[in-house]
C-alpha cells in the first residue's frame, strides 16, 4: 500500500488529502471500508498488478447534483409525452388517448 499526502492551502483554510494505493483484490474484499474512508478525505488509487486503473475520491455535492441532470436519459415514451404536453394537451387526455390506442399495457 502506497501512501501520499497532498496539502492544499486555500486562504486561511488548510485541507489535507491523503492518497493510498490498494490492489483491486483488497478493494473487492473491503469495499465498504474504503468507501467510508473516502468520506474521511481519503483518495484511493486502485491498482491491478501494480498498475493504476481507477481512482476513488469524494465528490463535490454540487457536482453530484449537476451530474444527475446532465447525464439523465429519457425513455422514448416519456419524450413523446413531453412533446404532447408542450403542445398544450392535458395529461388526462394524453392517458385517455394512449388507452384508446392500447399503448398503456
């Protein structure tokens, strides 16, 4: 296991990020342990046969919120409903039309 310490000084606040290297087998055996450690400002480099293959580090809460909306994928059926809704048709009319066509199950 390799240990490194990064120190960042932001105005009067000092933040310390500790980095460790662990083999993928160790991560597999103790995943929950290492995820909890990430929440304690630990960055983990996962290695496979000594080569770095992945990095695990805490996410900025703002970044998590941005990813949720940026990376979402709408189902084709929902896209069709959204098109109809933009045109001013009410949801009960849309559901009724879909039932008449047999589209709802």
